[in-house]
C-alpha cells in the first residue's frame, strides 16, 4: 500500500515540476518578446550555474566550514593536552 502511495506522490510531484517548468518558460518567453535587447544572462547564466555545481561536487577544495571546523578541532586538541 505504501509503495503505491509513494508512486502516486511521485507522479503528482512530477506533474507539479512540469507546471513549474511551463511557468518559467512562459515568463522567459514574455521577457524575450518584450525586451528591446534581451540578454541571455538574465534568463540563464550557464557559466555561473556550472561553476556552482562543480564547486559543490569538488572534493579537493575545502569550504569555509571545513576550515573553521578543522581550526576549532585543532584548538580543542591544543587545550586538551595542556595541563
């Protein structure tokens, strides 16, 4: 029973995503038709999105939180051994 409910919920969410994509397409079309000089960056900035995705999945770069966490752990280790 719960598997069927999960499938139905997924189908409903997919339909909602389709509606959202149609609305986005409509707004983008409206912008292109009404703008004197439409710019692609106002619709979608592919380079920025690609760099964000690559940055999110890149394992070599430490984020600020990781640096902050490592510094905090180093400080705890320093004060733990200090007696």
